[in-house]
C-alpha cells in the first residue's frame, strides 16, 4: 500500500456537521477499497485564493491515508462527483 495525502475543500454552506458527514463518506469510500486513514486534520474555514464555483471561501480538510494504487482511481472518482467538495488533490508521499 502507498501513503497518500488528500486535501479537499468543502463548500462554505456546509456547517461543522456537514463537514463531518463529508469526512465520514470519504472514510467509508477509502475503507471499502481496502485503505486506512491514519489522520484527519480539519483546518477550518479559509478564504480561497480565487473564486471556485462563485464561492470565495471554504473549509479545508487534510487526510493522511494508505491505499493501493489501483483503488485510488475509484476513491478519486467518488470525491470528484461529491457535490460538497469544491476542489481536491491527492499527493503520494515518498517513503
């Protein structure tokens, strides 16, 4: 399994409970693919560098996870289709 860092921005209309729901959905998709989450860090609401879908701020969340490379594409597809996620980025960590 490879180690990845997932950073995503949740829509500003989502309150604290909404961010928790999104995080739980992502965690379930990762566990369904045989991955595991080692750490989740909610940075909180911040101003975006530029407007995304006419939004100027969002809640940043960073997740450290372990996942197989083949399973990453399925998790990425689910994240991409989630309506509350404005932007996301997977980064593979070097060992």
